[in-house]
DNA sequence: GTCTATAGTATGATAGAC
DNA sequence: GTCTATCATACTATAGAC
C-alpha cells in the first residue's frame, strides 16, 4: 500500500471530523489544514475543487462508515434481535456514544444542503429500509414494519439531539437499548 | 408606540430567521443586513457588540416565542389533554409545521455554542419540566411523568429531524398527534 | 506531493457625515 | 437612526518552486 493512499484516507478522516463539529460554514480551510496536517496547497492537490470536494469526501466517508458499521450488521447473519443489537452498537460508535452531531441536521443547515444535496435523505432512507426489513424478518407485517422503522429512527435522532443539548448521553443510550423492542418486539 | 421600537423588533425577527436558516457561521452580516433592511452601521447601532449581540437577541426572541406559544398553554387552564393539544399547536407553529431547523441542534454547532452557551439546554429543560407537570396533572406518578416528558421531547425533536431530512412533514405532524397519548395517556 | 507566497474576495467592525 | 466609505482581518483559491 503506497503512502499516498493512507495519507489521503487519514486526511479525509480528519476533515470529516472538522465538518462534523463545525458544520460546512464553520469548517474553514485553516481548521481543515490544521486538523489534517496538510498545507493549503496540499489540500487542493487532493481536492481540486476545494472545500466543496472536501465536504463531498466527508459525506462519502460517513456514508461508508454507516454502511459498514450499521447497514451491514442489519443485513447479516443471525436472528433479527441479534442483528438489531449489532446495529445499535454500530450506531453508538458512529455517533461517538452520543457526543457527535446529528448528521441529518448538519447536512440541512446553510450551505451544506447545497454542497451535499440529498445526502441526509438517502442515508436516512437506507437506514429506514434496513430497519423495515429486519422488522419483517422478526415477523411483523410490512405496514407495521415500516411504522416501527420510522419510529426507531425518530427515537434515535431525537435522543441524540436531547443528549447533546443536555450534555448527557443517557437518553441516547436508552434509545439504543429500546431498539430491539421497537424493531423486533424483543423476539 | 415609537417607530424606533417596532423597527428593532422587526429587525430581530428578520435576524432570527437568518440565524435559524444558516446557523451562526453562515449568518453573515450581508445576509443579516439584507434580511432586516438595515445597513451595516444601523445594525451596529442596535447591536453594539455586533454579530454576537444579534445572535443573543435571536435566542432571546426564540425563547420568548417558545414561552408564549408552548410553555404558557401548558401552564394554563383546562384539563391536561386540552393543554397538551394547545402546546402541540404552539410547537407546530414554532417549527413552521416542521420546516424550521431543530433549534437544539443549531445551537450546538460550531461557534453558536460559544455565542449562546446553555441556551439549548435551558430551553429543553424548561419544556421537559412543563411536560412533566402536565403528565403529573393527568395522574401519572412523578417518576413515570418524567420518563414520559423525556420521551415526548425525544419524539418531537427526532420527528423534526426526519421530516426535514426527508422533505416531508408527515413524521413531525404524527409526533405532535401522539403527544396527548404520551403525556396524558389520552385522558 | 508538499511547500511558501500571494491573489482576490468576503468577512466583521468602525468612523464620521447627515 | 441611518447612511457612505473604509479599516483590518480571515477567507477560499491559485501560482510556482522544490
């Protein structure tokens, strides 16, 4: 593996963290440069279209993390409840236990919506479909499964918002704990 | 009423809308000036400390709207369910039927947290206390009332996030419809 | 692939006339 | 109380050496 590849991957991870904490407008090139350890010109070498490219890379990176850590476990082996528990662990990691910003909200604020159009919608939609399928696998009818999938996402996102506002991870962790009950009835 | 007063009030309302749509970092003086119809210097006349003052005024304005439109109905006359329904109508208006940004999230991103420290926490805390009281009035024990109050806030905020991401107000409206059931058991 | 240096623009903020 | 004109700074982005 060439040093090139890992350097860019490292940069993307660092850049993603900055966008996540400060939002699109707050993520200045100074901050992005400092966090990635790359000078301005190096950033433009990796991301020719500048900040817009960096934001796109960050969104793609997050989509990859969500796919590997959340969607894949839901689509994996084992009974429905076990898969939901694995996904809950993945969600906790994805949101740093409740400390990271709610992604869907970040992507809908200010210029972010322009830089990554539809990103939040497609991420949430993919998760909702996976939740629905696992609920069907657990024995719920399609219609009921869809309702429960939406309810699960609502509770996760809401608990994340409350946890961050209150500076207390408990609501988020409680929501994750309720996931098996919501999606599979505990079966 | 002097023209002075109404002019400033109008400006605060316009400024609030800009902060709400673009976040703290995205709310540039150009945008704030255009939205309020005031030149840069006029803005600094009304808000001597500049952008920071404007953000503080916006937060105070939103807190006032929440108090009048949501907290007051909860604390008003009538049975618990009627008060919850009145509050639900207030919440819908506050969030423009599900089109406006989730406030708690906005206030926790980037520089906004510095400009209005603790604002999200105190707003959510006030709402949680009011919800808890109405659940107690409906006959729930204190502990159960607290759980239901938190659940209500989680569902509202979560549904708002999902609605905005999906570009569909239905989840938010459904969450508001569930409020009486959650907080008063429909009583 | 990374750097220094810098262009060009937008930002937040001020001064002073009216 | 609002304006025009302007400041200093930070921003995104580019040029060109190594």
